[in-house]
């Protein structure tokens, strides 16, 4: 009786395993890779970050591994491309960091992203990178014009007449400077009175407290 029960249990495990494996084989799907933007132009020595998303195109999610498939080609030209998130169940997102060395030759480069695993990508995603040429520093094309010196220079007056004190006072007030008069002493007197009033008021308040 015990052996019969063990045989039934064994057959149940075999049938469950077969059904699970068959269902797993049928629900494995495919994924799609989407880039935030498909191209950019950079100068050597610069860097850029490109957002991406891996979505489920068909079937069910069973895990997808994302990678840059042509890293060897890119690194040989001084280009580094790395992914922030390389594995997950679609949908998942991340960013691709692209860094250029100072010696990257000018030209156009394709950065290819592919997804593998249980949900492989139907097609690769390609980011087109244009490396700009460095500006040329040619001194021959730069011309500097010399200032023109007049043929006749203004003459210096032989004598200068000093203005009278009264005239100097009038001219200073005309240019915005206050004339030297008794008005300044009046201002000082007003300020002194205000200070005395403040001191007296402070003394009264201290006596009340």
C-alpha cells in the first residue's frame, strides 16, 4: 500500500514537471529596446547620457539581459559605453553613459544594444554618435588692424587761467558738487540735536524700568 502511494506521488511529480516545463517554453516572449533619442553630436573629451527602456513585445516576462554588443570596436576608437541596468523583467529602464576620450577621431560611430535571455530582443537598437572635428587654430587667417594715428595732434594751451573762488564755487554746484557754505554746519547741528534727544529718551526709559 505504501509503495502504491509512493508511485502515485512520483507520477504526480513527473506530470507536474512536464506541464511546468511545457508552459514555460510557450510563455517565453520577446522584448523591444527603445532609446530616448537615436543620435547625438559630441566633441572629443565630452560625455552624454542616453535613457533607454526594455519593453515586452510578446509572450510573458522571464528576464532579459541588455548589453552593448560592439564594445571592442568602440574602445579601440576611444569611446566608452556603459549601461546602468543590464538585467530585469521587461519593462525596465536605465541610462547609457557614453564618454569620449580626447583622441577620438572625428567621424560617425554606431553603438549597438542587444537583449538576450528568455525574452530576447526582436531587433537591435542602434545609437548613432557623430564625433565633431576639432577647430583649426590657424594664425594666418587672423588679421589685426592697426589704429590710425592722426596727422595733427591737439595743441596744449600755453597758459591756463585759474578761476576766481566765487566762480569755482558756482561751477562745483553746477556739476553736482555741493557749494561750500554754512549749510553743512546746519546739518551737523540737526544731527547733534537728534542724538541728544535719543539719549534723553533712553535715560527716561531706563529710569521707568
